[in-house]
C-alpha cells in the first residue's frame, strides 16, 4: 500500500477572498514553495498561493497575503491544511505580520454526528473533523 501527501489547502472563504481581490484590487501574484520535498512524507513539493495588494495611502505601501501551513493531520496519509498570513509593508520600510486569516477550525465532535460521519473536513465551512 502506498502513501500520498494530501494537500487540502485553503478554505473556500480564503479562495473566494483571493478571487475577489484579483477582480477588484491593484495586485500581483508571486510564487513561493509552501512545502519542500524534504518536508513531506512522500517527497512531494507544494507551491503556495500569494498575492500582493497595493494600498493607496500616505503610510502603507501594500499587504502580502501568503499561504502557509496551518496544521497537518494523519488520516491514512498526511493531510495539509493551509491559511493566509498577512504582512503589511509601510513606506518607511517596516514589514510586519498582521495575523493569520481564514483559518481552519478543528471540530472533533463532527466524528460523532451522522451528518459528518466519515468526512475528514468540510472546505465550505472551513472545519476539520479529525
């Protein structure tokens, strides 16, 4: 039996936010490696989603939203759940984290509810049932 790394990724709300931002804001996308091949069980490499949103302000230049691994669980194979972390770049050169957004919620009681029985996660609700 072979094993595979399962990239679950962002919640549906996070994906909708990135899509809305691309349609409505001055932005550009940039690449980074979310997980290197030596950081995963099966040697897979996962790219991350990133977007830079420019701000028309006297103080701030832009905000980078960078996909990062929030947590990982085992359910026959490793599963990687991600969220967005925001970084604010000020015109004076300061670059700081402003927090994590669209995080997954761990809801272990879902295992005991027939509605969620045999589900590992719900991307629409951003819930993990492991």
